[in-house]
C-alpha cells in the first residue's frame, strides 16, 4: 500500500498482481509506504481510510481527492498463481513438495478461507462492507502494462515496470473433472466485480484524463494568489563552476522568448532542500507517517504523522519561484544559475534531485570548462573540478531526459552545441 500526497494517489497492493513491481515504480512518489509482512502491505481501501484517518479527515484531503487504484486478476488464475508460488518458491508457508492443485484446494487454508471462515476474495480490497465501490480504477491483470502506463502518464510519473516475486513454476497440471467449475463457482462474487471492470475503469480513467485537478485538495479559503504572480510552465537551472560560462549560458537562455533565468542567489534553495530532508530523513518521524497512528499531544514528535516531505517540498518550491525568482510577465520558464562547488558532490546530487522533484517540469543544464581557464577561489582545485565534472556527466547519463551537459570550450565555435541545447529544452 502506498499513498502519494503530491501526486494524489492511493495504491492498493493486492496479492499476486505484480504489486512488488508496481511498488518499485510508485515508491519514489509516495509519502506513506507500508512494507514488511503481508498483513501490513496487503490492506484494502476499507482498512486504509480509517487507518490513515489523520490524513483523510483533514480539510481538502478527503478520499475523493485521491486517485485510488489497484490490480485484480481473473480469480481462477489468481488462486492458481498462489498455488504455483507456494509450491515452487522459497516462502514462509510452502506447500509440500509434489502437492497437487486438487489437494491444495481441498486444504482450504488461508489462501482460500480466512481465519473466521469467510472467503478470501480480491473484491474485499476495493469494496466496502456494504458492497460500495471505493476504487476509481481496478486494472485487470492482463491489461496491466498498458493501463499502468496510461495512469503514470496522467500522474506524470515514469512507467517502466520490472517484474518481481514471479512464480518459478509456470504451469498448473491438469485438474480433475469438475474442479475448475467448482473453483469458479466459489469465486462468484469476485467474478461479478471482474465482469464490471471495463465500465468502472472507463469512468475512472475519464475523470483522470479530463482534469487531474479532480484529484487535488479542495480549496478551503484564504487569500488567492496575487494577480501579478506569474506561474511558469517549467524551470531551468544552470550549474557551472565557471562564472563566465554560467553567465554566458544564462544570457543565451534569457534571449529566448519566455525565459527568465535569474542569476546566483547564494543557493537559497539549498536550504529549502535541507529543510525538506530534515522532515523526510528523520527515522522517528518517518515511522510515525508510515504507521498511520495519531500522536498524543505530549509526544516528542507530536504531529509528525501530518508532515509529508514531498508536499512540503513542492509548497516551498512554489513559494521560492514566486518570492525569489519572481518571473517576469509572459515568462514560460523560470530558473536561476548556481556556481556551487562543494567538496562533497553528494550535496550537488541531493540539491539537483530536490530541484528536479519539487519544481515544476525541471531541466538541469551543467556547464563544464577547461580547468586551466577557470579563475576563481583557490579552493577550486583541479581535483575538486574533476570530481564535479564526473558528477555532471554521471548525473546527465542517469537522467538524460532532464539533464544536459555543455562543454563551454566548444560553445562559441560549434553551432551544434546550441542546437543540442535547443533540442533538449524542446524549443526547436
């Protein structure tokens, strides 16, 4: 189970539906993530909402303001997958070697019947006790790749889907006559929901595509943004240890229509990153957010469960854009240039990551230069500049969609370098 505050989603991790793989994609965008035992991880919407009432009861954070989705498998395929997984994989509750599906079905253990004797059904993850649908979209397992890619596109998240926890045994042996019909009859209630998924999903995806603001906090009053504020479509940040090179790229960008790239600001946003990370990386505060327990007024970290790092980071980033960058009228792109040269390039990595994840539609431009031509503080030694160059290149290689590298020694004489920058910015 994962909850993304900024992206406004609730993901329901049903068993044997690629939930581990889906979590790998969604986790970087989640503020609350339940891992560990199956009892913690695989909880349905009827349990999620009361467990995290401290969030969903807040004004503007009702369940309706979140996009709620999960995956459902054909019930007969689902229980067959469980059988193969427990028979062929190293698990906590393996089936005896060579056990047939018929014997497994006759066992009627926790995969089939719960401790209270009720059926173990997938529908319980998505429907309330009164049978009311609580999810917006329930992806059929056989359409997982296409539908999850569409959802990620709407939520503005990368959608590459790895595969994990796959059953080693790929096929179930033939079944005795009549057993398949018995199994399908047992899951009649699940099949009823499964047959309705196309209609359910058509409505849920239509809402998501029509206006993502459907899944956003409800405005609860307060001062409206000043009419003079300009909200840019995106941001560009220029990093260079050479003032001349950084200034030249800054000037070049500002000559483009709709660009407003400010100069250095003593890296004020670096302190926003540290403030955000203070909340995100504190073990006790993180544990309280994930546990879903309301803290007592006397608790040392009282209220920590209400502090969501990504939401906070996005809010301070938006304020920074308006109150520090202050884009000019008609600006489409805002940003600044930085000359930061820390000895620990981990600071640069965290800084660039913060900018990329919390400012809208961010692009990073790294600018290198021949070290012998760089004038500046004596602390900018060749070894230091080598380490920064290495970081620039490695980060560009890891994130080519949002990072670009310019060799300033080629910039004045090679027109292709300007064309490459134009293509990277999508301005061609």
